[in-house]
C-alpha cells in the first residue's frame, strides 16, 4: 500500500509540475502578446502626434522656421495681396529670407512690410522688391532684384523701389471695362437727319428789272 501511495503521489507531483509549466507558458504567451499590442498602439499614437504637429505647423505657416542670423529691411507697398508673415523672400529663385511682419502706415496709407534677410546674402542699396505668386494660384512671396549700388543694405534700411501685388480681381475688372469701352466705340453712329428742301425763291425786284430791260431795249 505504501508503494502504491508513493507512486500516486509521484504522479500527482508530475501532473502538478506539468500544469504549472503549462500555466507559466500560457502566462508568458499572453505577456508577449500584450507587449506586442502595447508596442503597436504606442507606435500609432506617436505617428498620429507627428501628423498633427505637421498639420499645425503647416496651417500656422511655421514649418519654415529658421535660426540663421538675419538683418531686417523695410519696404512699403500700395497693395500686398495675400502676402502673409513667414512668406519666402527670394532672389533668382533662391530663398534668401522670410517676411517678419506686416503692418499699416497711417501716414502714407500703405502696407509696411519688414523682412529678415539671411546675413550670408548681401544686396545693394538700390535693390528693388516686388510681390510675386508661385504659379497661377500659389502662395505669394517677395522677390528681390539686386541693383548696382556699391553700398550694401544693412539692418534697418528701407527699400524705396517696390512693386505691389497684381490683384486678379483688378485685372478682371480692367479687362471687362476695356471690353465694354471697345464695344461702345464700335457701334455705328446714328444717321444724320436729312436737310430740309429749299423752298421756291421769290422773284426779287432786281431780277424783274433785268428781265424787263431787254424787252424795252427791243422796243426802241
């Protein structure tokens, strides 16, 4: 009986150990699956945060932030169109700076634009600035055309030669106005009223005397 009981106890111990091992294996498997799930969830959260940050920067036009040394230059325009702060400042197609701020001059009633030009780029003092558009309906930017002056622009200088933005609505209005003017000029003129027919001329006394004189001469 003792041998049989010992054998039974050994079998019970073996079953318990197997059950414990299987339980541990199941627990380890669940832990690995949970860790993998946590990893993918964390990855998607990070990617979503990066996407939201990119959209926020794009909407705020702040994706072009730069920490380069700059010097500021001011300029005035009659119309800046859709120009915005942080818009690009280009010369020959190369970005040489950014628009720092846009204000309004209450004395001249013009738009006052301040740009930050990277210090690695220098321009003559007689350079000119104009507002251009990227493509047909793209973003507007400032284009710098270098002059020929030997003196260079420095921090705080003001450009006097500027060209305002071309407003599409103004162009359409001018085109329609010119077409209407051409159509009005091309209309045929109204025919003139016919002149009144001259009435029969009354016989004048001189004419009667002229006709009678030959007759009296013949009688003589």
